[in-house]
C-alpha cells in the first residue's frame, strides 16, 4: 500500500519538495528574532507582587506603636485612616487628639491583649 506524503499527515516538506536556500533564509530570520523575543522561565521573582488582602487593623481601632529602644509601646492611638497599598496607617492619640507625626507601618502596630 503506497500513500503520498500528504495522506500521512506530514506538515513539513521532504528534502525533494523544498529548496535548501529557502530553509536557510527562514532559519536565519527565526533565530535572529528568537534571541530578542524569548527568555527562560523563573520560579520566583525578586519583587513579586503580593495577593491583595484586607488590612490587619481597622479605622477607629485602638492600637499602640512599638518604639525602638522602649520596652513598652507608645499609645494608645486611634487609627484615623489606612493606606492600603503601602500598609501604613495615620494615627491620632486617644487622650488628646494629637495626630502622630508620620504614617506608621503595619509591622509597628500593637494591640492590647
């Protein structure tokens, strides 16, 4: 039983069906483009984006601020607002209403247990 190359599902032409000059030209173009368009996969990125999550502390919640060099945290403070993207909070003293001088990172906040 004899079948043609098209009947067997060939997608690539055999040597006698195409000229070698065409193959060389196409190969050079593809290899030059391939260097600029592709890169390897990586399993971890240095600055990988985190999944969105809710802030750990809510507005109007009473918190304390951990201060380097002090055994007890400063406060009590009330959270006035939160910056969701930077995970920082604007605080106000609970006793006199004075605003904390700068935004406080989430890692520096403490709650009374």
